[in-house]
C-alpha cells in the first residue's frame, strides 16, 4: 500500500512539473484574432476610420497664371488627385479676391502685386504658397521701328494692365534705363481683345500685351512681330530680383488648419505645372477643356512662351520679396501701401 501511495505521489509531482513548464494557453489561444469584430482593432480598441480627402476650392483667371493648374484639374476629374478640388475660372482678379477673403475660396492664382495688396489690406488674411509665372508682357509692333527701349520714346502705344503688373513693370524698367513712362504716349485699354482690331487696321501700330494674346495677335495680324520682352529687359538689370507675374495664394486660416492638405497640394501643383511646360500638346488640350483658353492650336503655340515657373519656400520668398520691393520703391500703393512681412510667404520646415 505504501509503495502504491509513493508511486502516486511521484506521478502527481511529475504532472505538476509538466504543467508548470508548459506555455500559458494553447497555440490557438496565443494567436491574435485574424478577423476582429468590425470597428475594433485586435486589441479591442475602436478602429479610427481613414481620413476623408479634403475638398479645396481654387480659382484662377483665364490666361498664363492658371495654365499650370490644368493637369491637376484633369487628375481631379479622374479622381487620382490626393485632395478633392473644385476649380473656378474667372476673367479678372477683382472677381476672385472678395470670394477668397470671405472664405468661399481656399486658394487662388493671382497677379503678384494683387496678392501683396490683399495681404496688406486684410491684415494678413492670405499667404502666398508658390510663384507660378514669370514675366509674360511683350511689346509688339507692325514694322521695325522698335529695336530697343529707347525707341519707345515719343511713340503711341496701346496697352493693357494700368495699375497692375504691366504698368509697374514697364515703369520700373524705363526708370532704370534713364527714361520715364511719361516719355511714351500710352493709350490704356481694359482688355487685350480691344487692341487686336487696332493692330489689324493701323499701320506701324505698337502695343504692350501679355501672353497668350501675343501669340494670338502675331497669328492674326500680318507683319506683327515681338519687338521687346519686358522679362528680358528686367533680367538685363541684374538687380537680384525677377519679374514675377503670377502667384498661388491661400487663406492663412486654411493653411494653418490644413497643413497636410497644403503640402499635398504643392506636390501636385508642381507636377501639374511642369507637365504644362513639358507636355505641350497634351497640356494644350486640357487648357481648352478647362476653359483657360479657347483654341487648342493657339494654346500649343502660346504655352512655351508663357514663362511658367514653379517656385516655393525660400526660393519663392527671395524672388518675390525682391520683385515687390522694386514696385514699392516706385509706388507703395502698387503693393497695397506697405511691403508684406514674413507672414506673407509660406515656407514649410522641409523647404
């Protein structure tokens, strides 16, 4: 009997040792659930739904400052863009700025000096994200009388852009060459389309107009040629700045609340603008499709001459601040009465 009890005791001890050495639970018990209940993570915590793409409202004008948006417009139509976008095309900047200020729009392509003016007059309500266009203003003529800036003295010139980039750019360039805008007889028109009939009917007519109207005019008016590029004349001054036509701005509040959406937009925008520069034929089709220009052959000819240029961060800040300083030195009201401070320029940490 004692031998039996001793044997049972030994067996119990061995069994206890085996249990103690075994892993806690069976292999199935230790394996995470492959299909946790809907709405929960494997650990039992509530799963967060993926963030919805943000819808961004963007406006631009017919013309060069909106050309860089067309590939992004197409991506948005095809639902391949990171953000969702609603695009609006206008004919004048003053149709856009009120909507930007009151929050109907999140972003807009604007003339550079108009953006600075809005910033100054709204206590910093907008921020410039990128430069999109350099100088696109040209002097054209029927004839060969204008070979240099000095040849403009005393001549009658039809022009658009009074109180905006063309007038301020021309005035600055003339002043740096010992001339004044008063040395010219300028007849200002509200739109470039008003100048085309004058070029067609008047001999030796001279005009100052921007692209893509330059391409349209040289196509339709026999003997019309490009005499001067204001962008080239500006660069000859070697003053450390660039002649900047257009920028892309956003409401400051929108930028502060949506840094990830802004970062994604800038990536997409740079790709879109570079596409417009390099894929001219395809971009020309999109330019017409989205109402920036009316004729595809004209768009294809004009795109290479529209001086599209993407700049952001410190590069953008240096170029744009230098340009605005030249305008301010001529006429402070050209930039809204005061030079924009650092808050005007969006410079992300990664820039």
